[in-house]
C-alpha cells in the first residue's frame, strides 16, 4: 500500500464538502461546465468540467521508500507513473474524498502548467487542509515531476487543479451516435458495473458507466441480429444502419455510437490493431488481428459469432456473455475508457 498522509478528523469534513460537489454516478465526478485550459500536456485529454483547486501531497520515490511501488489496485506504480491516490480521513476505509472513484478513473491534473492525464491506482490517509483547500489527492512522485512539482522526498504539499476527462462524463446528447436514425434514446440501465445480456439479445448498460460506454451499447443494440456478410457495412456513413455487417464495420458502428469515431471512418480489422491505446481498457477492450476484431464492453463481448461455444448467446452479430480465446490478437482500448 502506498497511501497518503495521516491527519485529523477535520479533513474528513472538508473532504465530504468537496465530495458532495463531485460525486455523480460511477465516476464520482460531476464538473459540468466546459473548460479549455486543461488537456494540452503530456497524455493530453479534453476536460468536460471546470477545474477545481484541491490540496495535494506527493508520495513515493527514493526519499519515501515506505510508500512502496505497488498501488492498492495491484498495478506497478513504476510501470504506471501517471498515477494518483485518493485520500480520506484517519482510516483507509474513509479514503473517499473524491467520491470513492473506481480504480482506473482518469483525471486531468495541473499544477499551473500543462495538464497530465492520470489514473487512480491507490488510496491513502488524509490530513488537514492545504492553503485552505481540502487535502484529497496524493500524487505519485513521477506524476508530480511531470506536473513540474519539485521532489521533496515525499514531503511536498500544495494545490493542484483537477477535472474529469471528457470520456468520463460527456452527456449522451453530445455524442455523434446519439442521433443515429431510429436509435433508441439510450440503452436500458442496470445497477452495478457490468452490462447485462437481456432475453431479446440486447444489452443493458451499467448506470455507472461513462456516457461513451452507454452510447456504444445503445449502438450495438441497434444492429443486434443483423446478418453477417463479409464486407457488409463498409463504404457507408456510420450514422446509417446497414443491411448487413462484418466484424470491423460492426465494431466501427458501435464506436461511432460512443462518439469515438468520425462518421466517415471505414476501418478494417487490421486497422484496429493500431487504433486507440495499447492494452486493456477499464470499460472497453478491443482484440484485433488482420482477419478479425471483437471487443468487450462493460463485461459483455461484442462479436460476430458465438466463438466461446454453448451458452455464448446468439450465433450471429451481437452481444455474447462468455470470454473467448484471444490468442493471436492485439489488445487495444479507447483512451480514457
């Protein structure tokens, strides 16, 4: 456990005030005013909320060896240098000053210069206010360095500005796929963090999922059961519903529904080997090869056949509940998801 700094009960009160401002849905953030000042730095993203000034501390590094190098999420902080810890009160159980963010949640963080996209990979103890602002976030020392903060052997304290990235809280009405002809206003919603396969073959989206994920699921529901034809759906704008689809055109249709592809995109499965960011995502993971592409969205697989065998849902284009072999596939994900 890396953790933060210990402190008094006064920090909990201050943190809860901030938490009440920020908590909304699964991301724990509801900063809804548009902002243009964040997002120009390394690992840039687009903010969907006005930045909020908060108290921050720094942890880790050669001068703070007790912090360790593995976050509470289980990831190596050395391999994930743009990481932060959410702080709390006098116990680790109360480390929810940002609303109890799920691990992997992205924030844009700035210390007066370019912003950096960082993810929650840890939690820690709280402390008293810093410059009149609640102490809510602990910056891994290499993240602090990227923000231009001097290394002080884990003793630095100051203020930073934080805002959610657009993928975490964009309203569904702003997504390009929200106006797909004949599309429902959105996917059915369920509690929890996983999508659910419904009896009619459609999927219900987690209420806590980012709007982009709900848009992907709604777009998938729109074409569930369409016939598979090699080359089907290609050459058409993504805001239309094609008579048939293949693997790559169907994945592109869903990503357009989440606002992640332009309307004129026409991608092959091989193109998806290089699209987005490497590795698995928190909400969406794409598996691509030169001959096929499929993806997982909030725990359900979008695929063109029941590749995992009996119990894997429909034998055609649509949602499948089981995991299939990923041998020979390149793993990618949409940035921020």
